[in-house]
């Protein structure tokens, strides 16, 4: 019996490795190996056949019952059998017991990894785990383009028996990525994986579909939390890492980063949404360090210069009022942050370093001189504004 179990386990490992060719050289831990094979089963499953029947990648219920209670149920072994279930017109979906087990196992595994990402010091180890990053990236990309399909294909996918679990798993994957993205070093990941992560995050950040903008069902305590906001936060945290911004830019196609810049500028116009406003400023400040992005911003979104000047002016006026003992009646949450002011000044300086953008600063030179001489601004902001004036006055 032990020999037979060993051979069955080897077959499962072989199928899991065949499904993930990029991970052949590294053995996946048991927990991640199970969720990887579970996600593989979800991808391989055919939601609706041409004859209207639902197809399951799992084995029959009797095959599940004959297993020992101590024997782990591997999804890869289930893929050897195909079970066709007649669609019940009286119910929304038809599920067998093995399908429910598959959903529970995949959901529990993803929730476990999500919970581990909240523990202190875990993000550093999880962000360096190649297998975990691969699974998260593939989950984020799974069926993300369904909004571009025709209505019938979209209806077939969303009515599949595994769709509710996929939404929960995707939300867990996005939350995990947000928690560990501050420690992500893109230079330690292979280029295909970096491209997969960036394309997935960029898609959810710029998507206008309800699945990206609607609040997550599991986030009742935070009604504004959506996949779009999680993707924006992940991109912002990753852009702070040293050397990450160039890899982010090179992994995105030109239409992708142009759409991303347009979405970020839209959030900068909505200052009352303070979370999106600050995250957009952080990400846009990082992307602007790439020369093509800086030229694109001033060519197609030259209002960014006006918005940053408005932010610096209003913040300086508020600090002046507070210094004189008068408190503003309605304090803007996006003001009076030294880090935010520093990033706004850095964004202006990055744009001004491109000679083709200097014409947009001609009307603000005297105003910048007043701000640079203000005693209420931080010294780091003074230094950036002084450097900005040098670049403007040099030409």
C-alpha cells in the first residue's frame, strides 16, 4: 500500500509540474502546490459545453468517498476523470460534492495565504517567493478580459459553478499582493513574471467594469475597497522600491501606461477622494521619471502642472494661516502633508527637466519664487523648488 501511495503521489507531482513549466526547478510547498493545482483545474474546466451541459474537472462522488480520510485529495488526480452533470433548470448552478470540495480547498488555501500576509515580517519572505508570486499573478490575470467578450460568453463564464469562488480567491490574492508589495523587488523576478504582474495590476487599475469598481463583498468594514483601489495601492507601493520603476515601465506596453497615466490624472482631479489622490500622486511621480512618460504627461495632460501648483499654493496658505493662529474652517485632508508636498514638487521638477515641457512653467515662475521664499514650507520642499527654478530660468 505504501508503494502504491508513493506512486500516486509521484503522478500528482508530475502533473502539477507539467502544468507549471516555469516551476520545474523549484519544488512547491504542499500548501502552495495544492492551490496551484486547484487554480489549474479552474482554468482547465470548461464552463458550458456546446450541448448545454456543465463539465466538471473532478472525479465522481463515489471516487471521492472511497478515499481514506487521511489521504489528501489532490486536484491533479481528479483531472484524470471527467464528470458530466446535467444542468438543473430549477437551480442557478449545478454542483457535485467533489466540485464543492474543490471550491472549499481553493478558498481555504487562498484565505490562509492572505492571513499570513498580515503578520509582521512575513511580507519580506513572501515577496521573494517565486512560486507564490507566480500563483498570485496568474490569479489576477484569470478571466480578467471577460468584459471585452460578447454578452453570451460573459454570461456563460459568470454562471459557471466555480465563478463565486474565483471572485473570492482573486480578492484574497489582491489583498495579499497589497500587503507584500512594499517589499517586492522586481529585479529578483524573471521578466515574464514581472510582465504578468504589471499587466494584471494595470488592467484592474484602468478597468471601468463593475467587477473592478464595485466594493468587495467580503470587505463590509471598508465599503470603498475594490479591486481597482487594491491594484492602485499595489502599483504605488511597488513604484517606491529602488529600481522598480524602470522595470515597471519596460514591462508595460505603450497603450497600457498611457491609459494608466490618464486614469491617474483623473484621480488627481478628484481631491476629495484622498486615498486615490495620494496614491495616484505617488505612482505618477515615479512614472514621470521615465522620459517618455514625462513628455506624454505635459503633451496630453498638461493640467498636472496646474494641479501641483494649486496643491503647493493651498498648502502654503493653510500653513501660513495656522502659523498666524487662525485655523481654516474646513481643512482639506490632502493638504499639510510634507511627504505629499515633496512629491508634488518632485513631479514638477521631473517634468521641468524635459526641455520640451518648460513652456508650461513660464506662467508660474514668479509664483514658484514666492513659494521658495516662504518660511512655512519644509526645507526639503524649499530645496526642490530652488532646483526647479534653476531649470526653468536656465532656458
